[in-house]
C-alpha cells in the first residue's frame, strides 16, 4: 500500500502512537507499506509548534530532521496538478492544508491515512480511517 499520512497521523505516529487505531498501526508497521508525506505537513507542524499546540523536544528543524531519519518517508512534491485539484475539491471547509493533502493523494493515487471526519465523510480519495 502507498500511504500518504495526514499531518496528525504522522505526528501521532511519532509523539502519541496510542492515538492510532490498531489497523493504522499495523499498516504503518507493515514493511510492504510505502509511506509518503506532503511538505504541507511540515508547514502545518511549524504553525502548530509556533502556537504551542504541538510541543517538541527540540527546534522544529532539528525535530523534523530526526523524525525523517528515524522513520524513512517519501516526500510528495507540490505539483501544479495538485494545486489545481485542491481548488476543485468539494470539502465542507476551506482549510488549505487539508485541500493540498487530499489533492496530493488524488494526484499520486495514494491512500490517505486520516482521522479527520470531514475528509472521511467527503470520500474524495482512497482512505485509511483511524477508527
């Protein structure tokens, strides 16, 4: 499976794995699963950390470098196709990060691991719900 991690799933897998469902944990740990992360998730992390909504044990840059070393993950590019797709999505909210992440899953044929009920209910891409 080619799995794109929503920002919270990526962060929970590293900081609070107990928040992940057994199914998501097993999928993440499966050696056949290819993990992907959007640069938008790094951007979201910087915002969350600056607001104190995520507390890290080091500076964001250092933490990200260490996290990506500990758990190898493939970075998805931000493409024109994803940017155009993000604008067309019929999501019940206008969160630009969610739009780019869902559009990236669609553009690259990835399954999105998420707990976001708004994304899950919209069913716009292949999904692995954290349920």
